[in-house]
C-alpha cells in the first residue's frame, strides 16, 4: 500500500490489506459462522453441533431432528437476518442437516 497524505478509514485500509493477501474468502466464511452463532444465541446454539460455509451456502449440523425441523421452517428469516448482519447478500441458502 502506498502512503497517502490524507487519513484513511481503518476499515478501508484493512479491506485493501485482506484483498491484497488473498484471504478475503476464508475471512468472510469465518465471519459468517461467527455472526451466525451470535444471531442464534446460547439457547439455540446448544442444539447445533457444527456450522460451516461452502460457496454461498451455510451448512448447519443440528443435534436433533426436532430442532432441525424447527430451524428449517424459519430458514429464510435466519438467512435474511444473517445477511443483514453481514451487510451484503453473502449467504444464498442455509442447509440444516
């Protein structure tokens, strides 16, 4: 990055750094999972075994079929909330297993 005479926002500088290092994808995936777990909260998170991102899908392994069905029925609401938290349409689908 070249030196400029005017101050820049830290978020802009970090964004440029992440892109230049080529870690934008993995960093975004980690952020999606962290935000997902934050949105769920502790009471629902206890029913989730594992969450991961592949492409534009969030996969969630749920511990019981009852909770899987409950979360599945609300998947569009969860997806909308998650994308709103991320500030972009990153997750196109949430798959509960």
